[in-house]
C-alpha cells in the first residue's frame, strides 16, 4: 500500500502513461475497417497491439485502484473498515487485471476453451 507523496506521484505517473496508450487505442481502432469479431481477433493477433493492450490493461486497472483507494481513505474514518475495504479493492483489482490479461492472451495465443 502506497502512502502520501509516493501514492500521489504514482497516480499521476500512471495517468501520464495512460494518455498515449488511450490515443494509440483510439487511433488503432479507427484503422480497423469494420468492427467485427473476426477483425478484432485479427487486430489483437498483431503482437504490437497485444503488447500495448496488455500494458494498457495493467496501468488502467492500477490507476483505477489508486483513485478508488484515495476516495476510501478520504471518506471512511474508521481505520479498520477503511483497511478492510482497501484490501477488498486490491483483491478486486487483481481479479480484474488477471481476467483482462487472460482474456486477451487467450485471443492472442489462439487457445479455445
């Protein structure tokens, strides 16, 4: 768990990293002629797209977690309750990140469940 200045700096750093990744995602998806299931699988099968989307998922979910942690720290005064909700949030963060990464990895590597 980050505290104070490190938390603030990391949250701002993740926001700065997200900006070019979001612009890349918008630009890259605009190049897809028709947003169909097949075209999206072809788009994700490109190694560059897969790697950048992988990074985007990790950073965006972490940015989300840091932002919600600040809200919990600001508005929950009971320390035990706050710590419980922050731990619950961290579990949710890991589950969300793992599901996203597994999903795109299944598509990229062509595994069929």
